[in-house]
């Protein structure tokens, strides 16, 4: 263990299994709240992409050695013009800074390694915990 | 055998491929699409592929990865992959990842077809 737990205050928490229907349902629920909170089309596009990438990373990389019955934890909180989401897997974590830059010429034709850079490009803030198994993302309307 | 996620038609020497799904996001779906297009490439001697993004609202980095794999396979067989009709929001994803430099992207199907014809004439 030894992993610091800094929950998003007053957030909703969901335990999510790698089931496409459950993932879609959760994303639609979060985006529905975001629409109500005044986020516009471009923001909804950004948030959908970032959540999708973070959930994929959690299951495909974080849980690659874990059983399909191990859930990923998703926290979300929507306030006026802002959304915060944390996705925490139960894997060993990784070092985000160690990822190669996928936009370098020598990496352009590699078919992987773009998820984290897209999350960072589209969200206002993307932070990993020290262990690298929990990402907290925020989108604020400019 | 699962249901096809693509509409495929052959026009002149070009195989046009259209996605049925509006969201190209989840791994299983992307793998199925990638396998189907790879099958088309394997059957052709120098595959000319045109992927029509007209129906697509969202795609993920995994979908970009599949497109890169398809592009690499087409190039290996002296073929050519072109992409067309990409929604501006999705085109921005290509720009952010600089994949607009890797792929041949055209505004319309006609424009892409003209480039295929120029290359063969």
C-alpha cells in the first residue's frame, strides 16, 4: 500500500469493471452532468476523450496482470463550468515522465503512446500521484 | 464471425471504407476494424485504401494506433492509404499528435480520389 489517498472532496465514487456498457453508461452520466453545468460542445469532446483514454490506460496497462473482476475506481465532481475526474487503478503504477514524446519524427509511425499526451492536451490540468496509478484531471471553462 | 463494422466498396482501383460506428473508442471494436482492414490489405497486391470519416464523431488514441498499423501495412505492400471527410474536432486530434504529417488527409472523397488517379496516371 503506502499510496497516499487524496480524494476529490464531495465527489461521486464508482467502482468500474472493464465492461463496455458500464463504461459507456458512466461516461454518458458524467457528460450529462457536464452539459447541465454549462460545458459546451468542445469541452464535452475534450472530457469524453480524456476519460476514455484514462479508463483504457487503467485497464489495459494498470490491470494487465490483474483479473477482470478487479475494479477501477472513478471519482467525479461537476460544478459550474468545471469538471474534476480521478481514475485510480490497482496496478503497480508507472512514471508518466518516462513516456517518449509521440510527436517526434522517429515515434510518429509507432501505433501506441498517445493517450497521456491527448489527456494533457485537452484537459486544463492532469496530475498523477507518486505511485502513478491514479490520475486526477480537471477541465475548467476558459 | 462478428458483424462487420465497415462499409466497403471498390471504385476504380481504390477500396473505399466507411465506418458504421460514430464512436471509434473501445479496444474490441477497434481490433475488429483493424483486423478487417488488414484482411483487405493482405488480399491486394498494392492496396489503395480511402477511409471515409464522414460518420465519425469520436476516436481514441487506440483508433489512431490502428490507423497507423493499417498505414504501415499498406506502405509495406506498395499501397497507399488516404483519409477524407474528417470532422474539424477530430482533425484537431491529428494535428495535436502531428499525425496530420504522417497521413495523407483530404477534405473530400473526390479530392482523395483525384490524388489516387494522379498517382497512377
